[in-house]
C-alpha cells in the first residue's frame, strides 16, 4: 500500500496515467462504432465492453506510471534518448492487449483469435487479469531490483 501511495504522489504517475490511458482509450473511442455494437450485440455487451476498456485503460496507465517511477528510481546516470523508444515498445507489447494482438498477427497468430466464441471479449477479460497481476507485482517490488550482478 505504501508503494502505491509513492507512485500516486509522484508527478511521473500523472504523466503515465495520461499517456497510458490515452494509448488505450482514445483509439477505442475513435475507432469503435458504439451504435453498431449496441445494435448487433445488445446493450449489455456494450456495457461490458465499455467497462473492460475503461478498466484496461486505467490499469495500463497505472502500469506505465509505476514502470516510469521504477525506471527513474533506479536510473543512476543519464542515458541517451534511445532508451525511451525501447521502453515505449516494451510497455506496449507487455501491457497493451491490442498492440500485442497486432504484433501477434505479424507472426501469423491472428487466426487463433477467430475461434473465440464471445467476439473477443475473452481477450479483454484475460487482459484485465494479466494487467492486475503486472501492476501488483510492479508496485509490490517498486524499489527492489531483482537483477543480480556477477
């Protein structure tokens, strides 16, 4: 609980939650046709989809904020600006379910997605649980470095 408060009190968390939420929420708002979803899949599906999207957006923002906090906490020297690109790609792949699916399609794994019977809502539910676990472990080990030097 103390680590969560440390993250929430830091200024980097605000940047992380805005960036993380924008990465998930803005494309969802812009590209989803909510009227078509309500018409084709009923209102309850729409509410579940909207709730899961908001939850993923908040959890991803918390993940980005806590990861940034941890990176700044363990940063001992100024690195080149190239680390930001790799960090951003790493967070997208590990925390963004839509980005991971896009990358999976490049490897030919998109055909597996077509077998889900509930119109891919299963992926969002799995993403919520995975993000809960990742956020929990990141915040639990916020100021602990598990990399061993030899």
